[in-house]
C-alpha cells in the first residue's frame, strides 16, 4: 500500500503547479516569457476570443420589430422605468424585452474581437508597454486591448487615461470620464 501511494505521489508530483491562472498574468509574467511563448499566447488569445464571439453573435435570420423591442427595453431598463407606474406586459412584449437584451449583450462582444492585427504586432506592443515599470501590474488580458486601441488609432491622451484606470486596478473609472470646466461629462472613453 505504501509503495503504491509513493508511486502515485511521484507520478502526480511533477504536475502539481502546472495549472496556471491566466487571469492573473501581468507584465511581470510577460517579461519572463521567451519570444515563442509570447507569440503563441497572443495567437491563442486572439483565436479564443474570436471563437467565443462568433459562437455568441446575434442571428440575423430572426426577424422582430427592432423599434418596439428597443422602446420596451428602454422603458423597462432605465431609471425612468422605476419612477413610472407599474405596467403589465404581455408575453410577446416580454419575449421582445428578453430578446433585445440578449442581442445587446451579444453585440457588445464585438468590442473584444481582435481583427486585422497580427499576433506579432500585439506582442511587440506588449513588449513596449511593459518596459515601463508603472505598467507591469496591468493584467495581460487588459494590456492586449490597450495595444488594440493604439493600433486602431486611439489618441495618446485616451491611451494614457486607460492606463491610469488600469493601474488603479479598475477602481477609479473617473479616468475614463472626461469633463468640461463645469464638471459635465463630455466624453467617456470606452474600454476595451
């Protein structure tokens, strides 16, 4: 029995610690990798996100009254709705509300699509981003989308605001809200 247990431990021991939590990868992780691992990771990330997005996109073969669905959704989902008198919706209206909510959620996935950008471009951008010691705690998943925004033409000011947001562990989204001198929000920087 002891011999069997010892053999089992020796077999399993090398695999302990291999499972990695990729959501915790950051600039320090990135800088420890060689070129091949970096490009394979980015290629896998791009492929995985594209697959997820494609499998969850809205089916255009379904027809419905887009305006009515949007109006119903706004009516039920906005703060204005809670101030209104309770309204009773029929089954068809509820189906439209649920349907349009799902459509909006699936359509927002397109923000995560990385298209027409090579994995080498992203890897090069990550190398540059993570050379700055201030950026090393930014999660790799977020940094990839910073590079995407740079490649797609976001302004340096917007990129710096996004980096401030990410450096604060996404706790202070004030960096993504641009206000005028009176304090009115005039622009919100989207991320990713």
